[in-house]
């Protein structure tokens, strides 16, 4: 059964009943709060999301903001690929786990300098954000991450049709963004 092999990192901006059910269907789930702007809407949504995560012992991460992650007692911080601050990660407590996103070898080395323990390599499959010539595919995904010494997560364009292809990659986890919000069924 495919589910047992992966950690699922789910990017959310809101927490509806449908999303709650989908999150609870998957084992080893981690929630990444996908708020780029920390505004009034963020602080309205977050208490409900944190309460849900703590109730079901789901770890949660904040994108690109260590101060807010500490304030909310998050499990970690997801550092996006466009975040280039090296000093960002040097002052934090060792209890905060760092996840990073990379698209190529250069970004991989940069994320290592930021002390990321898990790296999300994207996009493995086609999605609306990237053109077809930017897609990695499982073969190129493996070639790029061949000598990577971190935990690797596949991200980008993952759906019911292609999730089984991730099994042939070095990825030990899967990042889900748009799939969780669609009406499609989660993997079985």
C-alpha cells in the first residue's frame, strides 16, 4: 500500500470540513500554513488550524517567518525557494524544524546553508504554475537529487494519476498544494 511510505506535507490557507476529512485520511500528515501575507485574515484562520493540528497531533509549519513560528509555537518553518536570507536560520531554536523548497542544484546548496533538513524538489509533474519545459519528471528528479544528503520531498502537480510514479524516485515524502482543495479523492 502506497500510503505507508510517505510523509504528506499539505499546504493550506483555510480549514473547511472537507479539508479536515482529507487531512485525517492520510497518515504522517504535516500542515504548512500557506500564508504569504500575515494580515488580519491570517490571524483569524490560524487559531482554528492550530487547534485542529494539536487535537490530532499533526505538526504544522509557517512559511518564511521564524518570528511568527516561534510566537505560534509551530513545529517548524518552510523556507520558500525565493527566500535568500542566510542569517534567517542561524538564530533559531534547534526544536524548530526547517523545510526548504528547491528547483535545481544551486538552490539545493543554498538551502543547505540555511540548515534545511527536508527539501521539496519541484515541480515533478505539470501544474498551472510552471510551463512544460520546467517540469522535472521522475527521471530528471532522480538525477538532480542523486547526491543530495537530505530528506527529499516531491512537490508540484501531484494527482491521483501520477502519485504512483513517485515510488520510483528518491522522495520519501510528498507535498500537496492544489490537490487537497480539489474534489478529487486522495491516494489509496
